[in-house]
C-alpha cells in the first residue's frame, strides 16, 4: 500500500483525526449545555452520534500518535479495513444526525418562529459543527477505502 497523507499512521491522518475530534467535541459541548435538547429526539441522536465520533476519533488519534512516535506503519490490510469500516459507520451516523438536527432547527426557526423560547443559535452551531466533523471524516474514509480497493 502506498503511503498517502490522510491514511492511518501519517501526519495528515493525525490532523484529520484531531479535526474530527475537535469539531465533534464542540458540537457535543454546545448541545449538552443547552437545557432543552433532550425534548427533541433528533438532538438526542446528534449528541449520541457526536459522542461516538469523539470516542472513535480520540482512539484513532492515539493510535496515530503511537505509530508516528515509533515509526510504525499502519498500512496493513486488516488494520486499514478496520479503520475504513469504523470511519464508514461513524461518518454515516454523524451525517444522519446532523441532517436530522438541521431539519428540526429549520422547523423551529423558520416554520414555527419559536426561536425566542428556544436556543436556535446553539442548535445551529452544534449542527454546523457536526457537519464540519463529517467533512473531516469523509477524507479518512475515502482514502482508506480507496487504498483497500486499489490493493
């Protein structure tokens, strides 16, 4: 397998993992500090999805730091397959949760005009951070999947 930046065990891969972790953590913290998010199922799903994304990204960031510090290659077919499946699952969860939350946010803000009694700006911020986290997961998934397919 080629050594492509963004794959596991590379500096680009570590940067992508840290971006995923950062944006998912921001989304989680913004949503968790909102008092009325548990009343909407889509927002609960967003919290669950970005929590899983945080755990996954933190785990793989630790693995990337270890691989970079001991100069170990993580381009084994089984390892890349594991990362690909994990990235595929977490990216799908994060994207679905962000889409559902965006729909509810638009409903609250534009259709019901209830922003004065809700935390619309916080909901919008958490949803945007979840989308950005998904944008950071996508290159990791695509690079790993491409690496498996080109083998």
